[in-house]
């Protein structure tokens, strides 16, 4: 497969996501049926950018010691992300009407955590392919970095059973350098 064909196939590939589970988690947080601490997910675990922005706003409101209610959330969304604040608040309204039962929340968190780990595997694999195809590094170095990243994915995936916060792909030049850049998309 040529580089062009590989990139085209990559662009057409659907990444693992559980948008319904993401919405259920946000609904539970908004309806106070779960806390940010109980959910214990990083923003990057949310595939939908809008879900990530809302989750980050909820975290900021909680960190400021304010209750998670529409007025505080609206103010935080406007402060952090003015262009999308109106659309984000429209989704918050929808989410408030559909909060899941408390018993379902842990299951939804595990689903989102698993999908995030699967996306991380895709990013790491793409980084390995890119590095190997350029030939700028030796095979042993690329493989060593890939193994370290895969071990991080394993830790994140197994933390779900323990309720720990999963740490998504590294950035800033550590190990597989552009994994975090792709994860942000």
C-alpha cells in the first residue's frame, strides 16, 4: 500500500467511540447522579469534541466549588469557548432531560474508557507506521517506543476495573511523538 493509499484508508477509518455512553455520563453529572471523582475520566476519553468541552466545563465548575447547574455551566462554557458555547448549552439542555439511572453510570464509564483505549491503540499504530515508513529511526528504537506506549494503553485499559483515571497518549515529544497530536483531533 502506498503512503497516499494508507493515508486515505486512515481518513476513511472510523475510530472506536461510544457517543451514547459519553452522553449518559454527562447527563449523570448534570443531574448530580454521579460526581467527577466517580467518573474519573480525562477529557481525551470523550471522542466528541463537544462532549469533551462540556466535561471540562463541569470539571472547572466543580473545581471552583460551585454546584453544577445550568447558569454556572453556561458561564464557564462562554468563558472557555465562546464560539461553541451556544451549541454546547443546547446540548446541556438535552442532556439534563435524559439522565441515566445511577446503576448504569459505572458501566457507561467503562465503555468510554475502553473506546478511548482502542483509539489510543489506533494512534500508536499509526505513529509506528509513520516512523517506520520514513526510516529516520532504527527498527529497535521504534519498536521500543511502541512497546512503552502499548504498555501505557494496557495500564489505562486495566485501570477501568479499578476505577482509576486512565492517562491517554503522551505528547510533547515523549516516545511516539505525534500520538497526542492525533488524539486531540
